[in-house]
C-alpha cells in the first residue's frame, strides 16, 4: 500500500508541476513575461528534477528494505523448520510404533543367540500359511516369518504392527519332529490367536507404563528404563515364565472353535499336539517346553471328543 501511495504522489507532483507552468499563460505575452516564464520554467525543471530524484531514492530505499525484510523472513522460516526437524528427532515412539521397534530391536540384540542369519532352504511355508489363513476367512493378514537356527524360543508371534504379524519359529524344533508344512502352519495359526488375545503385550507393558508414548525429550536425557525393562520381559516370557494355564486354555479353545468344522485342519492340529507331547517327554533338549506352553498333554485333553457313557 505504501508503494502505491508513493507512486501516486510522484505522479501527482509531476502532473501539478506541469499544470502550473501551463496555467500561468493568459493574455498577451510580453518580453518580461517571456523572461519570467523562461526563468520559472528553468526553476520548475530544477524543482521537478530534485523532487523526482528524491522520490526515486525513497522508492529505491523502500525496495531494498522490502528485499531485506523478505530475505530475513525466509531465513527465519528456514531456521524454524530446521529447529522443528531437530526437535522431531527426539519424540518417543507412539504405542503403535513402539512394538515393531521393540521386537526388531530385541531380534538384533539377540542375533548371536537366536542365529536367525543362516542359510536355509525354501520350505514353502509362506504360501501354505497364506492358504490356511484365507481358507479360514482370515483375509488381508500380512505377516513375516523368521526361522531360527536355535532350539529356543520354540515358536511365537512377537508384538508387531496393527494387522501385521512377526512369527519366529525354531528350525531345529520343527525338523526334530519332522513336521509337515500344514502342521507348521497350524502351529503358526495358534501363535496368531495367542497374539490376538494380547497376552504378550500385557506381560511386557502395563497400562500405567504408556505415559511416555508420543512425548518429546528434546533437551532432556532419554529415559531408557522402560525400553530396557521391556526387553528383559521378552526374555522372561520366552525363556523362563511363558504363558499361563488359563491363557493356554483360552488359546486352545479358540483354535478348536475355528478348526473343528474342517477335518483336514483339525487332524493336522491334533497330530501336531501329539508330536510335541512325545518330543518333550523323550527329548531332554525340549523338556522345558511345557514351562512356556503348558502343556501339550493337557491341550489334547481339552480338545479330545468326550466319550459317551
């Protein structure tokens, strides 16, 4: 607005100066008048030049100031954006991001023990699991399957993303029992239902421990205690304490309800439990299996058809 006003003022002054020079001519022009007009014309020209130069200098100064202000604003904006990016690096994960971070971090820390980075044949498990899930109406379920070259942990679905699952399973465990692809898939299905029931997450993270989720610790020391405590609980659950009898019962009844109307899948699950029961009874390497998943023998009793009489 100020620029427009000054341009208008310049035009007005020039127009007024020109108007004055012409409006003074009236009646006969004498020699004296001619001299006066000549003198006034010269004076007016000087005034016009002086005024124009002044106004031009003012406009130039304003343009430079505007350019400086514009550059300053651009630099301020850039500095604010940089500061925001820096601050954003210090956000504690939200709950939905916490689980994939924690599970993958645990796998990396435990890599020497779990031995998941090894050469393995393509068992074709992914396709078999996908077919099983689809035939049971479990559509659009994304999953990752990681084989371990260690006897433990035996098998589990680690807490992961919403509607995406991370299954780990011991290759020596399934090889020792000579499980079929379908039997392995049913075992993974059991882990899927156990994951859906939320037992792993409930064990690792109590509700009152969620206060840090989504908070920013810029300028503060990162509180690692919750992360370290969560990682320790992964170890406790998978190597020591395991799931409770009640949790195992609920999981078993859940899978029974899903498979009982499909003889092929039901038979595979029943054979799987028998193989695991025999394994832990006669192979000392897997004797602690029942501490983690109590217990295959009880599971067989829970799903065995009741005898009449």
